[in-house]
């Protein structure tokens, strides 16, 4: 049984159609769409013998509690703050390209995206400048635009997350952080959930 996120159902819906088209026997694979209440019902159901959950730490705790009540095996892939460590012997251009593309992949909405950048102090200024240059070269497009390529950004999945990202930038500014961003959001997308990649410096570890 597979339940996609209610905020990003299309990819797994296409997967479900492919499974059906491939001729898998009826009932072997089931795809269920719904919100958190459906997910909780599935996890709590005694007919569900094991759980694999990908999502936030907060929801992961709830899933773990439900599984523990039945001694049900569970596997988790939860949100985090992945560090990228940049040594002083690296090529700055190569490092900047890798960091910028990792930040932009899936509009930053993936569990392998970098959340922290740990840089040797002799490289900080050059590396930040190089990353911001790559931000400036990125463009935005609608998520339905089939011409999207590497370096083209789509919208954030939903408004709640967009609001949370802006609030986090404000919080970091309040702590003395300097926000670096250079990707221009077109006026035609101003009312959408588009968010420019941002790098915050000056906060230490």
C-alpha cells in the first residue's frame, strides 16, 4: 500500500498507473490518496504489518508511537539539516556549482538538500560569491512547463511551507545573519509560491 503526500501526489500517481499497465495482479499493489488522517488510519490498522515513512520529524514521532503500540517494524527517512563540508583544498568553482545545484534541486524540497555549509574561513568570501553568481543565473518556470531543465526553479509545494521559509529567513536576520540571494522572481509569478534560493552567513555553527 502506497500513500503519497497530499502535497505532491502526481509522481506516485503516475507510478501507480504504470504498475497497473504492467499487469501486476489485482490487489498486490494499492495506491491511496489522502491527507494525514488516512495515513494515521493505515499505520494504526493491525492488518498493516510494517511501515516505511518519509516525512517530517514531527509526523515521524507520531508514526513511531503508533507502530510501538503494536510492536510493528518501521523504517524512517525524516527531515534534517544536511551539512556540506568544504575543505580549503577544493576548487571553488566546482564546489559552488555542486552546492548551488543541490540547493535548487526540486526547489530545495528534498531530503538530501544541503541545510548547512561548513567552509574553511580562507574560502568563505570566494565561495559565497560564486554560489550567489549561480543563483543569479537560475530562472523560474511553472511546474507544468515541460521545458524545465537544470537551473530552472518551480514553486514551493504549498503556501504553508512558503510562509515558513520566509519566517525562517526573518528569524535568521534577527540573529544577525546576512541573507545572500540573487534569483529574480518574475512579476507574473509574484503571487505564486516561488521562493528564491538563499544563503545566510554570519551565524557561525
